[in-house]
């Protein structure tokens, strides 16, 4: 067996036992109309993300809060029905906003913020959150781990500063590739390095 | 029983079952000689910390890394035998330094940094670290929880984003008050709020 084949096999076996960890930095989702205002055109793809169909856009924004701002913030495509600004609690401190911990899409009652693009500026009335930790699984992977869409599980992070993350929501869809999504507070807290895995606990 | 007495009793009971969580922001320890250079005098106490004899100093420093700096960083007293700069991994990214995760005092092989006070500037050859999570206990509290100095335990954080922190080192001393020390990455990752407790797992 060639070394390359061995590595590919090892990856495949790991994927049956573990779920890859991913750290999501601060990022923004916007609508088609908002993209027009901010950039004068729709989002264009720079590179694909781990989730099929999702991409990092060439376009970037400045996120402006009451106490501070972040320049050059990633915008993820494709466009969505409503804007959403995902930051860590640490980021919130610098911006002067306390982001509630929410699952993606659950924007009711969340604080607003201002986005600045190279062509325009938008003030959102809501949409700022710290992403609630969650696990993406394909239906096939959900079977391997015997979990269901919406199930809440614990996950052992196999990292330098090990911890067990609790109350992770499992989201199952044919559009998903297996991945645990942590924000930067969580990934730094567990000493995550690219290539690290987690194990769903029974 | 008066309400005040009830609250005091509740606190006492909680202290037998749980350990208070504390979030340590970035801070600096320095020597007597370094205080002289940075401020022209020794450290002066602004307010006491939870650990007996320790204090937050009136004096503050700017911490300067290769890629960024933090102004107005807390200095903790009393002075120590060697300087130590405790930052989070998130802070390290902003400074352009990768802090190794270490227990306090274990500075061998750690990176250096520059400190600026209102009277002078010092470049340290070593001392930058992300503090390894740990638990302070008095000998009495160690008995209640049946753990020993140096023991490695797991801790359930009873917080908004619950998780179990693993590989916490227990440090027992008559000079200690019971407290779990987390850095800001860890405290934000678990959604810590002042007054939250943790439970040492058997």
C-alpha cells in the first residue's frame, strides 16, 4: 500500500470515529440587496468552505460597534434572507456589544450593528450573536454516530487543553459535511489546532 | 432567621459543594528592580485580590509585542522573583506571540516581550504564557473535596455555555482561598458571569 493510500485510509477511519473541529472567526452574512449597497454588486467567491456550497467572499466589511470596530471582516456567501453578524464574546467586549449566544438564524431580539463596505454603509437593527456551538453532520455520518437532527450531545475535544463541550446541537442535512463549529473563544479555550478532532460522547 | 443570615448560610453551603469561578484578564507580574525601572518606585496596592496577600497595583504597563500592543495592562503585586506576563491565546494573536500554556512560574523556554511604564521600559527574554487552568484550595477546602495538592481533576462549569474543563491542577496552600482560575478565552467559552460556580467531578 502506498503512503498516500495509507493516509487516505487513516483519514477515512478517523472520520468514522471522530468529527473534525473547526474554528469560525468573526464573520458576516448579508442579503443580496445589502451586498448591492455595500459593494455595488453581489458576493463573489474567493474560496469554498468546508460546508458544501458555502464560500468565503472576496468582499470584506468593517463592523462598527459603539466602542470599537473590526476592519476587514470576512463575508460568507451565498447571500441569505437576513443579515447575521457572528462574533465571539471577546469581540463583543471590544465592540461594546454583548452578543447573546444563539443558533444561526435565531436573530429575534439580538442587538444591531453597522456594516461598512467600499461602496456603502448599512445599520442593522438586529443580527449580532455569538454562535451557539453545534455539529454539522451528513445523514450518513449521523447514522455512524447514532445521533439525530436536533439532538443535544456532549463532545470531547481531543486538543491540547482538553475539555468536554456540553449542549452541542446536532444538525443533520445532506448539504452538510461533518464538522464541529466552535468560535474563537472556544477554540482557544481548548487549545485547538487545525487538524484536531472531537469525539461525540455516548 | 434574617434574610442576610440566610444568604450567608447559602454562600457557606455553596462553598462546601462548589468552587467559585474567576476569570483572569491579561496581567503582569514583575520584580522589585523592574518596578523601580518602570515606575521609579515599588508597586502600590489599589485593591486586594481573592487570593490573600495578592493585590491589583495602581501601576499599569503597556505590553508591546511584534505585531501589536495592549495599553493599561494590570500589574499584580506583591513583586515576584521573576517577571511573568499572562495573556490569552486570543491576546497572543493580536500581539504577534504564541503563548505556550503553562502553570505559573514555569517560564523556561517561554517567549519574551517588552513592558513600558511611565518611567522606563524593559525587554524580557522570557515569561509570556497562557495560564494553565488550575484550582486554588485551602487545606480545609481540599479535605471537603477530597483532593490533594498537585492532583489533576475535571471541573463542571455551571455556566451559560456549560462545559467540563479537564486536566485542572489542584494547588493547595494555607495562603489560598478556594477559586478556579480561568483565562478570558476559557471564561468566554463557557459563558462565565461573575458569581458562577464550578463543581469538581469525582
